[in-house]
C-alpha cells in the first residue's frame, strides 16, 4: 500500500510567519549562545551549546511551520537554514560584546551601540581573531589561523544541520487532511503486539490484511521484543486515517540502564474508516501473550468473529 506523501502546499502566511518567528528566535538565541560560549569556558559545554543552539532554532521553525500548516519538507528545511544563518550572524555580531570584560560592557555599549553588527565590522573581527585567536583547547594556547577557520566551518555546519533536522522532523511523518485543512494526529494509546516485526502477520498488515492482528498476541511493552501499531486520525472527519508500525526492542546497557531500539516497518499506511474499526477490533480481541488462541477469524469487524470466551465472564 502506498504511504502518505505531503502535498507540497506552502501557505504564504505560514511561510512568512515561520520565517519571521524563526529569524527572531535565532537572533535572540545567537546573543545568548555567544555570551554562554565565551563566558563558560568548558570545551565540552561549548560543543553542547553549539548543538543546542541549532536545535533550538530548528525546533522553533518546525513548531511555527506546523502551526502555519506548511506541507513541504524542503521548504521547512530551507526556512530553518535561513534562520540558522540569521542566528550565526547575530552570534558574530555579539562576539565583540562577549569579548569585553563584564565590568566594561555597559560603557562599551554606550560607545559603539550596534556598530559591531555591521558586516564590515564583523569581517574585521573575524580577521583579528584569525590572527590572534580568541579561545583555545588549553589555557594560553588560543586557536587561530586555518584551524580556527575549520572550527568556524564545523560550528556553522552543526548549527545548520541541527536546525534542519529539528525543523523537518516535526512535519516529516505527520499526515495532513487536505479537505479539513488539519494535521492528522496519532491516538494517545497505541496498540502493542508480541513479535519482532518479521512475522507473517506484519507482512499481511503492510499489504492491507489487518485481520491478521486478531491472531497476534497482545503485549504490554515490557517484553524484550514487541511491535507498536499507531493509528492516526483526522480530528474533524473519518476520511483521513493512517497506520504506522514500529518494531521495538528493550535493551540493557553495561551499566544496567534500559533503553529502547526502534525500527520502522511501515509509516502512514492509509486506512478507510472501516479498516480503522478492523484494527481496533483486532487489537481488542487479540489474546494475551501465553494464553490459548480462541479466535476464529475470517473477517475481523464482521459477525464472523468469535470473541475469546475468557474475555467476558458470565
């Protein structure tokens, strides 16, 4: 079955709103990022600040793009990249202030105002830092010259990549109901089934035979392996429904901590309203793990289903 694909529509108002809000957020975040970078002198924290800066810009762009109902992943990524550039420009414009001792900052502002944000002043600052450096991996050993340029390029790449990833991730697999002009939202509680994802039932599901779920034991999510089935529906109509299947594995790291590994088996398979009922019914009557299978099923959702006798006591 063909999975959902975005229509590519970009509302003008949504694009303008996303560009404006993303750029404003990036402008402010650039100021915070630069002061944190130069005043908290821990290299590992500086690296985290760089990733966090890009992620925050991208999250803002993605959130506003979703609110603006943009259904075009490349456009959202492009808007995030523009916002990231604004953030980098803001960060460079703020660098002159961050290099001034805190006790002299007020006087510096009174003397120069916003002049450090002018392009030629930023270029001059970059040239000076290229020669003398501004920070280093160790004390009294500032990085300068081509190694510093390489770090600047890596920094810009991280910020841009994080911004794009965080922005497009918010709409990449989020279906949209065009007739209702609404995003299709996932139900709060997914259906959990036993299995590792390569069983015949999941091949049936990917080809539209959802009745096979009735023969698949239910899981609690605490098992080593289980499969999560999520149904997403339009909040205004019953014409836009989608099903996603993810194989999950609970693992334990050497320190005893639990973590989960996920593998997507199917994403946003279209469902009719009747098929949604079939999936729900199959999940309801499916046996628990370890119980005897009592379901005789030719067509889940029809009168031919015999529900498990032990589910409804006399």
